[in-house]
C-alpha cells in the first residue's frame, strides 16, 4: 500500500526526519506514535500530497490507492442546516442525482453515445463507494457508533464528539483503500471513544492513525510506527508488546552502554599516561603508541550505543503551590444554573477542599467547560472562591491562554521571568530546546502548545488548577509525566478529562454530570462504571500493577541494578499476558 524509503525532510528551523523507512501493507491497522512536535502530522501531509513537499528519498503509494482523511482540527459548522444522512451521504446523493438526471436527459436527447459514456462514469463512481448498499452500510455504521437514532438529526445539533464520529463514518463509507486519521480521539467522551474503537476495528481496509490514546492503542492496532529523534522504527504487533520490547531494549542497551563507558574511561587513562610519557621520552615508538591508542578511542566513541527509541524526550512537569491555605475550602459552588438554547446545568452544588484532586466528567456538550470557565472568571453569584486562592486555567482553545504570534521565549517574559538564560533553562525541563524557544507559538504542534500551557501554569505557583482536557494532544510519555506532576502537587485540581487512565491514576474522586446536575462519585464506583462499559474485569487494576512494576524497573536502571531489572521484566511480561 505504502513504501517509504530513506525519506528526509526539514523545515528551515528544524530537521524532522533523517532517512526514515517503513511499509504499510494492505489491511494493516497502524498506530503512528511519537513525542509532540516530532513531525507526525507533517508526514501524513507528505503521504497525501507529496508534490507539495521537497523531500529526499523515495515514496511509493499504489497508483489506484484511494485515501480517506479525518483531520484533528475539523470543526462542526453550526450554520449548515443539513441532516446527518445528508452529511454522510453527500457523495452518494450527488451521484444518485447525477445518474437520475442523465437517465431523464436520455429520454429526449439524440446524443445518446456521450450520455451513455457519462452514465457509465457516474455508475462506476457509484459502485466504487458501494452505492447499492450505501444506506444499509450507513445504518450499520451508525448503530456500531451508538448513533442509530441520529440519521435525521440536523448536524448542527450534534456534540463535537458525535460530529467527529460522523466524519469517520463518512470517510469509511466511501470505501477508501487507506484511511488516514490525525488524532480522531481528541475530546471524545467515554462512550464516543468506545464507538470510535468499534469503528476502527470494523474497518476492513488499511489504516494509519496518529493517536496518543492509551485505550485505542491497546485495543485497535496490529502495527506500530514510532517516530523519535528524527528516526523511525516499525513494529508488527500490539502496542502493549511494543512497549515491553522497548523496555527490554532499554535494559540491554543501558547495560552495554555502561560497559562501553567503562572501556572508554579506561582507554582515556591510558591515553593520558602515554601523553605524559611522550613528553619525557621523545622516541618515535612512543608517539606511534599514543596515536594507535587515540584511534582505538575514536572507534570506541563511534560504536558507543545509541538508542533513540529508549532515550525518549519526556517533560519534567512540576506543579508548585505556595500552600498557604492549610486544610480549608478552596471552592464552593451553590445552586449553580446555566442555560443557552436549553438548560445545561441546574441546581449544581459541590465544594473542593484545598488539596482535593477531582475529575469532572460527563458526555460531550453537557456544560463541563462552561462551568470551568465560570469558576475561572469568578464573577458568578453561585461560585465562591477562597480569597487566598490563586487560580490557573488550561484551555482546550490553546490560543485563548497563549499568544500565538509571540515566540515561546516572549511568552515567558510575560509570566515574570527576567532573562533569556532563566527562560531557556526553565523550558529545557519541558522539552523545549534552543531551536524551539525562538519559534512562533502558532507554529507548534497541539501537544507542544499544551505542554507550554502546563509550563506556564507551573511557573505561576497557583493553588487551584482548572484543567480542561489537559491530556489532549499529549504523547503518552507526556501524559505519564503529567500524572506524576498531579500526584505530587499539594494544591487543589478540578480537571475535565475523558482519559480514564489519568483519572484512575491521579484523582481522589469524580464529579459526574447526569440529568443536568452534578453528583459525587467515589473512585471505586467510577472504576465499576468504566469496567461495565469498556474493560474486562480487573483490567485497570492489572494496568496499575503493570505501571508499578515499570516504575520499579526504571528505579533499578537508575541504580544500574540490571539483574533486578531483568527479574522485574519477567514479572511485567506475566502481567502483560493478563491484558
């Protein structure tokens, strides 16, 4: 289906790929992963429109390959008054009308030959998208996505998550040979995410999907392409097995790297001794010995273990609070109501203590973001913020909290940093090196912008963090770093999230929106609810045990205890079998 061979590509300010190669075969469902800003979306753009890009290397795509595409940025057009059926069936309806029109024209025209040719072309296009079975296939897909009652609903009435699923269905039903999707899971609620999983797994053609969603990664793909440090690695198999192979490689390579380093250090001592001796004894043989030893050192340095896929860039997120509140109430919401065309929320009551970490969950379009914004604005009679509390807000709309015309550097002068060196040193911990901090924020990837928001929040030392989908666009390594930061934070957090891994790993309890109000739910009940809809029994507990063993392996590697790391990796392998 696709063959990429030794492809290299650069922006003026950044090298993206260095001689990367991979293949995608007919019927494979491939997850495309890598750290934020590594160039995943750009590579998809090159595949879809290679003529626009000046790249080196070879790119082969089957000549008859039809590509379907779902963008991460496509927005619902609230002004377009068409139904779900009319939106999904746009191409089908157009061809059907064209065929009918040609048939009508043939009844009175004398130019039958040209009309027959047009008729055949339209009929071929109709067959190509499965026109005979289009309506029944559409109904099957809508049922699979739990949207069977939405066929006659105006598109403008859909939630953002529902519209994303409708886009996926529309592209799938045209029968593409290759389906390309760029983070189709962003902002989907739990039920819609499950529907997306069903749609992906039901698709018979090839797929190339950028995703950082751990649920989809673990349940949908049989091939992994990993882009990291300008290089690419492909793996035939499940994501969970790929992660395990990465960890095993890390254990082996770090052991070899330490042996290499020790040998290089020993050789350095010999070179120093030979240099000292050659200053006292000037015989030619001394110089030859020194030169020979230097060449050995150069060979040792050249062969030193390089492991781009185990040396993964992970931000060091660190939320800090002045922590002057002690144990008190940070936020109180009493008899809160909000309505637009319809009532969204009514009679909402809850409070947050100064160290509570709480997830706000509910279906798309139920008012979660509206409530979070109202709390941040703090000008509503039903919302009371402790006067000592300093708040920070992470927005889904990244341009709301970041000035996209600023450079990364300029943005942090506005936060209170005084010098370039101070900003550069701070941002290095978040994965922003010198080539990035002088870029315009608007040129960054979605994941980089979210990490930038997290860096700004951390620098502000707030006591109450209001986080609206903070894991969206983040790669899995950054998601794990965020979870660690939340666990270590001493302030209060109210977080909108559809990522049940982050909720289970970090939150004290859940506030769930149901029937236009909010009720408190314990983590135990939340787990049971998630199991019922998404997982086999004990899945998340096994996931947490897996994470705990992985953490122990990382600590063993820090202590260079490779024997313990190998024993733990065997324990990890047994847990993976349960998943």
